[in-house]
C-alpha cells in the first residue's frame, strides 16, 4: 500500500507541474521559485545537450586541452594553434569555459577548467569522444533510428554487427573498432582487477580480448599469471603483434576464432569478458556464457565487466547513452 500511495502522490505532482498556470505561479512564489528555476535549467540542459557535446568534440578535435595543459594562453595564441580565426576561437573557448572545460582568467587568458583538466592527456576518453561523430550522425534523426529505417554508421563501424563470417573479417575491417576498444580500455582495466583479484589464479582466458590490453594490465599486476586470448583471427593477429612488442609473447597463447561458434581453449581457471556480452542479444550471450563454462574446470570463475542498465546514480548512462 505505501508504494501505491507514493505512486498516486507522484502522479498528482506531475499533473500539477504539467499545468502552465501552476508553473507560472511556482516561478513567482518565493518558496517554490528555486525549485522551479532548477527544473527549468535541467530542461534547458536537455535541449542544449547536443551543443554541449559538440563543444567537447571540437575541443578534442582541435587539441584545445593539450594547448592549455602547460598554463594560461592568450586567445590569439590559441587561435593560431587551432587554425581558427580569433572570433571562432573566442566562441569555442567561451563555450568551453561555461561548461567548466576551460577557465578564463582576469587577464583574459584561458587555462584548463576542472573538467578540461581531466581530459588533458587522457587518450582513452578522447578516443571515445572522437568516435561519437558516428553516433551523432545516427542521432540526426532519432525517430528513424528507433524505427530502424536505415543502416547505422555505428553498425558499419563495428564490423562484427550482424556478421556471420567473423572468422573471415579482414585486418582493415576490424582495425577501427579494435583500436577504439584498446584506447578506452585503461578506463576500466584496473577497476576490474581491483574488483576481482587474481593472485590465486594460474591461467587467465580473456574472451573477445581485442589487442590484449586487459591481459597486458593483468600481466603487470600478476607476473606468474599465464595468459590466453581468444578473438576473431584478424584481431588475434593484432594481439600477437602487440604482445611481441610488449615482450609478453612467451607468456601468452593467442587463439583466433568465432566465440559464438568455436570451442574456447581449455585449461584456464578464470575467464574474463570485458565489454563483450552487452554487444549481443540474450540468446547468443547465453550461448557464449555456456561455452565459457565448458572451457573452465570445477572451481573456475567467470568475470563479466559491463556497463549495466539501472546502476544507482548512473541511470542515464545505461538507459539513454548505451541504449541508443
């Protein structure tokens, strides 16, 4: 019953807010005015959010954060470095300052803002922002996207999407997505290993492991851990070259194949899937989990690291960003 009463109160509140006369009254009444203004700002941020994202994208493309990294710069210097007119540079840096990406000092020179400082020398986030140009193109008509009226740019970027010939993918087809995943992996690799320590494990199988970035991080932390990577043959070839460059080739076994069709290598006592399952519907995801289970001995562990819908405090990340 308490839940039913709460739902009634919420419905009554939203009907009230939906009335234009009430909104005008709430904007004038001293007690409700701060809340009304905050709601208005939140709604405006939703309207303007695409512009905000393009300011960030432009700053990344023009390497503005790197230009500001070593101290305050005049707008003239920044304009020359970014190959913009002074007016265009002023518009970009002014917008960036309003979003706390940059900061304008009393002398008119610009430096990093608190959010821009987190972007400086952060190749993982920069790679994610740069690849968003494809998502922005798909979202130019969100209704058409929802109705699936045309192929999406992201689906062509992700060579595995709807592809029934994973083992025949070429190096050029897998390169863009593999490079993005490798660039963004440092954002989460250490967190995964913090959440599931592997000091008592002997052999780690990373399914869909890309170029081997996660295994390389695990190898640093656990020098005695044996490494096994399974991915599409063209991706596995990239992983082999990566491990050789890192001097880890003697510790790693690289296997190419289609993890939805081929048996996974046996012998590991822990298997990881880092940002793998969320790219698949329930049926293939369940088939993959069963395949991993068959490859593990009794007492083996499966570690799944994914962005999750419904995570407390991060609901828009799962329900809006990753869903689209």
